[in-house]
């Protein structure tokens, strides 16, 4: 540990939803669950929201109908509900359609990560 030079470890990037679905066998039941959103990255250098689960990330561009709703929710978390957990249900693996679901069994709070995002921390 001492006296050795180390480099910055590479952080493994989560696959996109499309990459994640493509990696699953066609008969996989992995999409028959609600994926809890753990981190929401806010628009910054890129004008997108990124919803991050344990398995994949989902990029929401300004043209997506969910973009405006995310902007409103994370602009005023108190109004939205600072303890509301967000989930994603993947409805169709070919079109990658999804539904946003509240996860009432997951309790916690959204904590800000610097100026760039929010992390949901369970109670």
C-alpha cells in the first residue's frame, strides 16, 4: 500500500436501457420487475436527465415528454415529495417503452449530489 504509485480507478459505466435489454436472453424474466431509480442526474454539460437504476441508465432528452415533468419535480422536491421513490417498469422490450411508477414500499429521501444530481437514500 505504501510507497507504490496508483492511478485513478476506472468507474464502470452502466449500460443504457437498450444495451441492458439486448444483453438479456429473449426468455429472461429480468424485465418483469420494477427498477428503482437510485440516482437522477440533472441537465448540465448535456441537456438531459439521466435516471440510473442498479442495472441500467435511461437518458431523457428535452424532446421526451418526461423531461418537463422531471424538471418540475426536481426543481421543487418539497412540492413533488422529497421522500417519493421512483420506479421504472419496462413494458416492451422491442420498443423499450416504459412506465414511471411510484414505489410506496420504498421509503427514504432524495439527497442532493453537489449541483449535478440527487440520490435516493432508503430509510
